[in-house]
C-alpha cells in the first residue's frame, strides 16, 4: 500500500467521520532526519482534524483515536504524525 496523504485522509474519514480534515505530507521537510525513507514522501504527516467523536474527550484521548485509526500506516513506515485537533 502506498502511504500518501490521500490514503491517510480516507482512513480518517472512514474511522472518525471528521467535520474538518486536512492531511499534509511534510516528509520532504524532514529529508535526512530520523525516520526518513529517502524518497521525500510517506514518512512525516500533519493532520488537522475535527470530529464529533472528540466531544468530551481530553487531548490525549483525541490523539489516541487518530493514532489508532492510522496504526496500519504507522506499522508500514509512517515515522511521525503531528496532530492538530480543531
């Protein structure tokens, strides 16, 4: 499976039903850093998300929902996900 921003966004839509979502591949900004795969894509992402599932949950629980939804991608080589809960 290719690890792309579109694939991550699709998974987040399926699992969390977000009302707002933006997924950015920032891998090129991390070339040469730990976790970089040398291809400048597919390792470092920024997720900006709002979801009704976050209501009443503390920040850590909201982040856990995002990580759980994306676990398959993490297992395949995503090194970093910066999460901004809106």
